[in-house]
């Protein structure tokens, strides 16, 4: 999520279980790193607001590791497709930026180990996704956003106050939340859209979103 798809402009923000004065982006992150990684476990969980399509975003094309189900959307998560293709593309672009910019933030603050590797992977893969999506959007005269959605901007402000293991854990939990929501929404939109290019884009990026999700779950449950 590549396409991680992001929060739509008319959706409500739900609060997470993390105490805060601001609304958090819910959820809705190294090719060599991805290829070397094994499938994640399902043991890690994160609180996911039910109304928010936050950006797990679309990722660059790839193949899910053996034994990983690329269609394992959470049946309890949001699955409603966007109202039309332009809205979906804008949401996906926001999602890519959510993951790219949160990853840059944690790298600037000096995260290490798995969190650092994961952040670098998010930047690489979501940058590829953005390029793929931009090519489709240009053909359809859709202008894509180039920044995070408002919810993730608020989340970034909160994360800037954290450091060390606390920041790393929060980052990985958000990656779980974002990519689960992205996976749910992309699968729903693929069933709705009649646009063959977007269907192809979703088919291409879904395995990488699944890979990001499984790795995020695995890493969120480990000591940083």
C-alpha cells in the first residue's frame, strides 16, 4: 500500500483507545526487507475506529509470502466502497502520504531496529504506489492530494511528543490499523468499480498491503 487508502472527506473521525486531547487517525505503512520477511501473526491487535477509512494506503506491487492470504480482510472492519472512482483515488493518495510521512517522522526521531526497517519499507513501497496511481489519475483528469489527511496530521503531532520504544510501538500499532482498513476498503471498491485500470491497480497492490499488514502485526507484538 500501497494505496492505504485514506480517510474520505465526509467520513467521521472515531477515537482510539489511546488517551489524547486530539482526534487520532484511526486506522488507517526495502524490497529486500520485504522479501526476507516471513508472514506475520494474528496475535497483535490495534483499536480501529469503525467509521474512519484511514490510510494504510496502496503499496507497490508484489507477491504475498507463501501461506499468506491476500484476501483476509477483517469482516468486522469497514468495507463500504467509496462513492466513485475519483474519491477512491484521492483517498488512496492520502493513504500513501499518511504512511510515507509518518515513516519519515519516526526516522527523523531516530527509531531503530525493526521500526526503522519498517519505516524505510513504507517509504519505498508507498512511493511506488503513488507513482502507479498518479499515472491512472492523470488519464482521468483527477488531481491527487500530496499531503496527509487531517486525522493523520493530528496523529503526527501527537507522535512528535513521543520517543524511543514508546514511539516505535505507537508507530507499529498505527501501521496495523491503517493497513487493515486499507485492505478492507480496497477489496470493497474493487467489487464496485467498473474501471479496469483501477481493478488492475487494486489487484496489483493488494498482496503488498497484506504483506505490510502481517508484518506490522508481527512487529507490533514484539519488544522494540
